[in-house]
C-alpha cells in the first residue's frame, strides 16, 4: 500500500515539475545540435546551420531547412554555421538557433519557468567561450545553465565509471573538433582538443578532388561522399559519383571517386588525429595508463563511424579501441543522465565565474 502511495506522490511531483520547468540537455556541435528533454529523450537532431536574409537581417530557416539551402540560395540569403571549431563565432545567430531549438523541444507544453539546461562543449574551451555559451542559452530563455566538457558527457553517456579511481579514455570525433581525454575520479586527468574532425575531412576531400580531377565540388557533396565510402583501411573497392564544375571548361562534369581516393585525401588529417591521441597517452600518469590499457579506448562522435578508424587507432596506440553504441548521441545522452542528478554531477561542470558566491 505504501509503495502505491509513494508512486502516486512521485508521479504527482513529476507532473508538477514538468509544468513548472522542463530540463533540457544540449550537445552544441559544429555540424549538428542534439537536444534531450528530461522524461522524453532525444527530441531534436538538427544541423547547426542558420539561413539569414541579409537585406532584412531576419532568420529565414534553421537546422535541416537551412542545410537544404546551402549552395542554392540567392545572393541576399546566406546559410552560415554560427559555431566554428566547436565554439561560438556568431553570438546573435547562435542565440536565435538555441531559442528556436528550445522552443521546438518543449513543443506545445509551455512551462511556467525557463528550463534548466546542461550544454556540452569541447574540452579546453576558454572562460570567455564558456561564458558566451551560457549567455546565449540564458538569453534564449534558460533560467539555469550548466556547461560540461563533451568527452566527460560522452563518457557518462557510455556508462563509463567516471567517478571511480580508475582511468577511462574517450576520443570524441565531432564535426569541428576532436576531443581526446583521459577521465578519472570525476575529472579530466589529461586532454587535447584538435581541430581535425568531420569538417576538416570535408575540406580535404574538396581540395583533393580539385587538384586530382580538376573539378570543383561543394562541401555538401564532399560530406555525402565521405559518409558513403570513406575508409582508412583497404577493403573491397567502394565507389561514389561526384558532380561538380570542370575547372578547365567551366561546364558541369561527373566523376567516380573511390575509397582509395578518400584515404589519400584525408590521410594527413587522420595522422594528426592519431598523433594527438598518442600525445595524450604519453603524458598520462602510469597508474591511469594501466587502466586504459586494460579497459581500452572508447570512440564517440560521427567520426567514429568512418570505416577502419577503430582498427587504425588500436594498431597505432597499442590498446583495444571500442566504438560507443550509437556514437552520434553519446554526448547528448550524457547530458540527459546529468539532468537526473544535477547536484551529484556539480563538480564536473565548468566553473561559472559570474555565479554569485556568498562571502562570510
């Protein structure tokens, strides 16, 4: 009987808290932004792109609609990414995008109070960059904002023992940056953030096709090729068709690109990524390093889906490398877990210098 009463009380207060406020977790990525709503799960996965009418200064489209416009807009409409290399490059546009996503996430249910928001950002962001994220979220309607580093959020989302005195290593290959971090006792022991990730691979492919085939393709085409045939190890021949403008004749032309072409295109960037992971391991304390050797390295982010990346890293680092279940959502799932116990994860948030600290 008491169990039934307890369940009813808990259900009642759950409904009340849902009316008062809806807690939201956000993976604020350079390529995609994912939104988690407490009690509902992941409700939004949209490209971090905003289309703006330069004549009026108004936002025309956000997310998927804006991405569809890329490369196809008239001169006065520009589709831009307000985040570059994982940090805010255009504050006002980021604020507009966050406000839109938070409204969309909450749907028809309008809470009395603004939501508590947990946002994932790349490791190693400066205090100024973290403050820009907080300010953008507050101006978009959040009443309380907590910022957590993405590799920590990914580790939580992968259910790694982040609070235990044993080391875990996470490599989060995102759109703008790759985070390499070793985590132990609820903190990051050692980390590196490198600007080698999905966007860099796209630029490598555009540059390679231009120099080798004398054809100019767009970044969107490069991304489609990367998603369909990219591979860092030799396997069965994979092919994709690319259409672009012939740089000699100026006319449209179609070519066939293979996985071997892509391997050559992104080889230098992949090498940089591997070197970053090696540097982190080389400067990690021996006790923590032994844990990593035993447990292995965990991959998150869209880059984890490139064929052969786990095998290549495992061979280069000398430790097992495992891909997280659904690596694209690891960070936002971590923010969702944090929302269930914000007080318990308080020490993992980046310090808010603007927060009021009472004096004795």
